[in-house]
């Protein structure tokens, strides 16, 4: 699918270059000017005068191909992105599941506390002194 999108994009760029050249090559009509812009002969300017010459026809076809290619490339790109994103989401879910399974297998079941050393009886009864021996705690 990606190859088709790249191929159509290259064709679209070539069509753009052709369309630019065709528009630049054409000579304006003798009566083209401000009168055409404000209504005099507007239908002639919009739809062409009869058959028109070869450059006009080629320009119309190139413009039609341009719009068709733009729509086709955008639809294909959108479909490819949706498919790729759904595949990525599935892969991420599988990876997270595997990671959670690996973590649960690695953690011992007896003591899940990250402060294991602080929870031991020796650590809780030890006084905080500078090396001096502390008196024994009274027993009940």
C-alpha cells in the first residue's frame, strides 16, 4: 500500500509541474482584462468559448487528474494510518501484558514491600546512636 501511495504522489508532483507549465504557456485572450473579471463574458471565461484550443483542453484534463489524485492519495494515506495505528495498539497491549507477567514472576510472593529492610525486626529495634552501645529495651 505504501508503494502505491509513493507512486501516486510522484505522479501528482509531475502533474503539478505539467499544470504549472500549461498555465504559464497559455496566452490570454485579447479581450481579457477588467471587463472579464466584472461580468462581461464571464461565462466565456468560466466555461471556455466553444471547443477551445488544445492547451485549454489539456489544462482542464490535468486539473481534473490533479484533483482526483489528491483525493485518492488522501484516502489511501488515511486508511494506511488507521491500519498501522491499530496494529501498533495491539502490539503495545501484548508487550504490556508480557511485561506485567515478567514482573509478577520476578517479585517474590512473601514480601512485596519495596522497603523490606526497614520492616525487619532488627531494623525497627536498633537505636540511632553514634556507635555507642544502647541499653537493652525493657521486656514486658
